C-alpha cells in the first residue's frame, strides 16, 4: 500500500491577507471617487431642488428661513403668463433649431458615407469644429455678425443690394436681426443650427457605417432599387440613431440658455421673444430672489421634456411608427 503524502496546510500570512483585501475591496476604493462626487454634485442637488420646490425661500437668508408652502410654487408658475411665454419661446426655438439640424445632417452624412469617403475625416472635422468651440465665443462672434449698425451680414446685404439685376432681391435698409421681434428667434436658431449640425452629422454617419454592406449587396441582387434600399434598409436600421439624435436635440433645445442669453444681452430680446425657460428661471432666482419658484419651474420643465421624450419614443422607438413602416 502506497501512502501519498499530503501538503501541509499553509498558514495565511499578513501579505496573503493584504492580497485578499486588494482583490476584494481595491476596485471599490478606486471607483469610489466617482460615487462621492456624484452624490455631492449630482444626487444631492436633485434632492435639494425637489425639497426646495415645495418651500418659499429667499437665497441668502439661511436654510432656517425656509417656509413650507406645498404646491403653491407650482400653482404660481401655472398662472404666470411670463412662464408660459418663455415655454412657448423655448418650444419654438427647439423646433426652429432642431428640425433643420436633422434635415441637413442626414443628407450630409449620407453624402459623406457614399460619395466622399476619401475626404471623410477632413469634412467631419470641419463640421464638428463648431461643436467643440466655446459657446460664449460663438455667441459673441454671431452677436457681432448680426449687429444692426456695424454687422458684417448687413454690410454684405447692403453691397448685394447695389448690384444690378439682382439687387432688388436684397433689402436696402439695415436689418435689426436681434432687435426686431419676428427675427430674434430665427437668428438664435440659426446660430444653434450652425453649432450642432456637425454633431448630428457625426451621429448619423456612425449609424450609417454600422449598417452591414452585405445587406445592400443582397438587396441589389434581388433587384432592389436605391430608393427601396433607402426605405427598407437604411432608414429602419438608422432608426435607433434617429431616436438618439432627436432625443438629445429635444433635451438640449428645452435647456437653451447661453446662445439666447448672450445674443439678447440677457434681456430676452424685444417683447421677450428670445426669453427661454432657463433664462426666466435664472431671473426668478437671481433678480426676484424666489428660489422655490425657480425650483418648481425646473421640475415643470422636466415633466415637459419627459412627455416629449415619450412621444419621440412612440415615433422612433423600437415599436414606433418608423419601426412599423420598416417592417411593411
């Protein structure tokens, strides 16, 4: 009978205990700064804002001066005509700036993907440059371009007006782009479109490049035309990208602040035509010192964005109208 010797149990050393501690707890220690910063600068402001929405409080008087008022802040905002004006302005700017972005970005991305592949990186960089440029610098530049008396755009229109034959197509007088009520919103929307069309183009270009080329080859073999390939392959498979891009445009459009604030000198323009909800929220907090009203306004805007996101999901989501069209 052969006896196989067994290895005596090793005693856990302090080094082994330290290794075990590193394996079990070190990953949590390394990721803990994110959670600490998120709790301080992310979760706490949301909770405090929700608490503040049900209180009347003047900033600077101390937390002990808070007075619980229930839903009065929401009711006051509901009956405030300026709040509704700012919400209408925000919705109008979101549509005027959001819709052209996608109508320009989708064909542009398709053109780059199909016919301009050699210059793809250069064109993408050129169109994406406005997105990474400081929004303050962009707004100041366009404020100068759109200036009534000394703006470059009015100077160009004045020069074109002097040309024979086609001069009558251009206004002879200077246009007050940021002072005339009917032109404030289109001027702001033009700046936003110029800034974000490159970002949306990059999203759509990424979505187009993710579509397998074998699908188009198989469709061509089956006799599908280019328009049929676009309708039954490209658009259905691009639907998730469209949903993402439109959702981001909705959220960003209803949070507009920097461009209209700088272009209108913080006043909202003539008759408040460029006053957005975020601008009015800041005015309520800083100028009117009504922190509770401003907090309630933020949550009302959150509800509006949530409803529009749900509608967007019904249109472009997995079970939306666009999805049903792609399955026909």
